[in-house]
């Protein structure tokens, strides 16, 4: 399951980088015409890296995998597989309202799916399992969907504000959470 998930995420990043638009000029100011593409790519790369890191750590806490875990993992991978589409659409549109809403919805659904996967694993392994003890209250996992929902609502008023909110949510996850590493003894 880990190798499969790693491969899917690697492919998603590859798809995104292949979708990057290059300027039509060799002048530095030519980057202005592609800045939405670059900004969308960077944000999406950060999100995929965050998911990969957390997924990798989480799976090191799993003793056994069952069908429920496999299906929950596939749900997460489904939503992550839509990141390249949402990235391209939001970048191509210059952060127009509906593409930013779609991008935010994809991130919301990915966040909820990750939380579902974590919950299914803990229920399968038991609340006293390594993962159950390591994540404890998991405030980031609970509040991230709320932040994504705020981004969706904000996009109706200002897509740029919504993108800033999505950057904020990513920044929260960039702060290392050492609970799993401590539990693993890394």
C-alpha cells in the first residue's frame, strides 16, 4: 500500500510539472504572464509533499492492513489525483472564482479523506495502537477541513483571499509534528 501510494503521488507531481507553462520570452518580466501557473504549482507541490510526508509516517505506525484501510487509502488518492486538474485550472484562469472554489473543494475532500484514513486505521488497530497514541487529539486534522471550508466561502468574495487562506493551511502543516517520530523512536 505504501509503495502504491508513493507511486501515485510521484506521478501526480510529474503531471503537474509537465503542465507548467513556460514564458514566450527569455526576459525576466515574461514570468509575469505565467505567475498564476507557478504559484498554483508551488502550492500544490507543497500540499502533495505534506500529504506524502504525513502518509509515509502514518503507515509506519500500521501493524496490519485490511480492506477498510485500503478503500480509505484509495479515497484519499482519488482526491489527490484531482490536484493536478485543479492546479491547472486555477493557474490557467489566473485564480478566477470557480477554479479557486474547485481547488479548495479538492483540498477539503483530500483533508477529510486523510482524516477518514487515519480514523479507519485507528479503529482497526485500536485506540491504544501506536498511531492512536501518537495522534491523540490531532487538532490539525480536525481544523484543516474548517480552514478549507472558509477558503471556499471566501472565494465567493475574493479568490485571492481564498488562495491566501489555502497557503495559511499549508503553513500550519509545514510546522513539523514530531508525535509520530517520537513514537517510532526516530
